[in-house]
C-alpha cells in the first residue's frame, strides 16, 4: 500500500492560514506546518500562502532560516504551490520593497497597480484566463469561474521575454493585465486566494494536491494582453450584527436606526434573527461574495482570548470559503485582571488566526483621523505609525483594514454655515427645507457625534493605510428606502480605495440603482437577507439582468 503523501504548510506568520488548513481538510487531506528547516526534507508537497507586504514576507523567511531550504526544495523538483504574496516572492523583486530581493524563480518584478484609473487594492472576484494551450494534467483553473483577488501589487502580463515559459493565466483589472497564476515544472502559484474562492478555489487547490501537474514544454505561444477580457464582478456582502442577548446567548440582530431592541409592547428584548454561524453558512450557500460579522457587544468582563467572536470565526471558517470580515473591538484591550494588554495589532492578529481575512475599525478610525488632522494643523508629519490602522496595515497589508463609517446628516442652509466641513447639495431636504448637508461621523455605535465629516475621515484613513471603506448611514439604517447615493458617490470621488455601500436596501432595485449611480465596489445588506425578504440570488439575478456582472455559484 502506497504511503500517503506528506503535505506541508509554509507559514511565516502571514495572518489567516486557518482558512487554508480548513480548505485542505474539507478536501479530505491533512497538512502539517513547517516548523524547522528539517521539515523541508520531509515534505512531498508544500503550500506557501502569503498576505501583506513583500518585504515582510522575505524578511520573515530569512529570520526563520527558510530561504535556502525553500530554494533547495524547489530545485529538488518536488511540487510547490504559492498563494498571493507566496507567488510574488518567487519573482526577482517588488516595487513595494525595492531593497528586498525575491527568490528569483521567475523573471520579472512585482509593480504597484495604477490607482489613478481605478480603485486599489484590486479587491473582488475576477476571472483567470489561461493564456496558452490547455493541459490535461494542469491546474484546474480558468473557464467562466471567478476567483477572489485582493492585492495592490502585481506582475504585469506582457507576453514578452520568457513569460511564455511560466505564465499560466492572466487577469484584466481595468486598463491593466496582470499575471494571475504561474506554472513551470514543479511550481504552481496563484495571485488569487483559492481558499477564499468558494468551490472554484477548492477545485484549484484539489488539483494541486491530488494531481502530478505536468507542464508541457512546447507552449511557445501565449495570447496577447489585449485579448484578455474584463471580468471583475460587483460583490454582494451579507452583514451580521452579532451581540449577546439578555440571556447571554450570541445572536444575530438588526437595528432600526441602530436600535436593536424590540418595542416595549413586544417585550423589549434584543431582536433575535438567528445564530451567527448558521446564518453565515446559509449566506455562503446562497452565494454571498463576502460575509461580515460586526460585534456590537463589548465583552469587557472576560479575557480577550475567551471572546466568543473568536470561536464564531473558528467555526465559520471551517465551512465558509469566502472572505470573512470581523468588526467591533479592534483596539488596544486590557484584560479584566489588568495584567495582559493586547495592542490593537495583536487583537487583529488573533482574529486573523481564528479565520478572519479583514478587520473593520469603527470608533478608533475616527479618533485616528482626528489625530491625523490635528498633526496637519500643527505642522507635524501627519502619520507617526502609532495608530491601529497603520500598525495592522504594516504587518498584514492595507487590504486587511476596513474602516466602518457611521455618519448622519447635519442640515445647513448653505455651505457657509459649516465652513470647516465638506457640504453637499442634497435631494432630501431638511426639516426646515434646508437644501444642503454635511455628514457627521459618530463613535460608540452612533451614540456620540464628533466634529469630523466623512470626507475628512476617509481621506485621513486612506493616508494612514486603510484599504477599504464600509460606508453606513444612520439616516437610512432599517428604513428599506434605498442607499444614501449622494454620500456614496461623494465618498467614491474622495478616495482611491474600494467603497462598500451599506444601510437602506429594501428591494432588488436598490442594489442596481446604487451601482449605476455611484459605481460603488460592493453592496451590503443585513436585515432583508436575514428575514429572506430579498434573497441574495434574486439580488444577483437582478443585477446581472441590468448589465452588472456578478459571481454565479457553481
């Protein structure tokens, strides 16, 4: 009887590798972490995932003494699969870390995606087009399937030089075409995340684990970049507000303009719409492109390591293979005993190790933006590396940091009535017929207003390193009246990072309307999905019928 293959995971501390381990186990295999240099000699196959900065990855490999053993492993002819930054470090270097050489397995450098013509990071579900002849025993990628990408740097696909020897698929993002996977001899690597790409990603991962990939040697012709079609879809995100009810059980709830309790006539209990993991799994099966858990309970009376949301993530990531975001409580935390202090970057790290791909920062983003503008006013450098946004982005990459914005309208008769704020004309007049408003940021779940507007917040946070904006609107929350398109369009114009539209969706037309009016990157809803008033499949079907590309579920 043939001995089972020894599959190993090369983890340099990149963040969420739990989802990859879960995906491997979902496929019926086991995987062992590489802990020592000697483990490279034991491995039959290695999977090398990576997120964050190119330089951080290479430095971490060097600290562990893994660079030369990895080179020797590749030279031995045994199979290696790289993922995201795990693909990028196989090239000669990266503009992200110019002084840090890569492994040089493949010709070329990693370059920054141009943000002057599109949002960066490239975040969402896109196609991977095979550029050469199909191979019967090749990686199972391509076709009409979509894969989850999240990156700010990429290898340009030029079809020149020696790219014909190793480029397997290419992907168009706006006016650029990038290498989305490579395959040469024993090495297959992908820019996208198969462990976060649903069934399409699991199929790609399975082909590496279970096949002996054989790259044909005669692929001298590959398609021109101009023939690679655009295929990026708009993301549909399901959001779950999670809190403890009066009995101490974690439930999914939904507020009406941020009030999550039933009326006094109905008993005044916390609105209970289901269990977090069960609902999240339902949304995954129904085709949600991402799932966001927003924790609205502080859990201050227990050590952070015992926080129930960590277990929610661990359970959810076992069966959900799309990106997971966790929000609420991403800040410096001191345990009740006063002995253990968790810096925000360590809080985020614990969430990533539990299965999250992104963390959402709310109140602390407002405080960071206020400090940013105060430093600007004082003539000091606007960034100092001390905020949670900066520290998390530096270690795990800006794509891992979402800022969640909870604004409300403040009406004024003219822009001169609010000279220190960004005022816009509004089609929803105020109580006294005011035709203008500015959007005031709030903290503490909308309970405390601040002297900061949305544009000030998002531009400061983008400069600090945030990679995405989750844009709510307290005036729209729970109304089912449609998104606050004026705010969304104005915010999209202010930043180059992706923006998620949230608050107000009540029917399928609201989703297509906000995309048509604002070209927002993603749409999010909560209550109407929880109560099945508007199924996710209906949203995607409607958007597709109106010419808005969406991911279909296999």
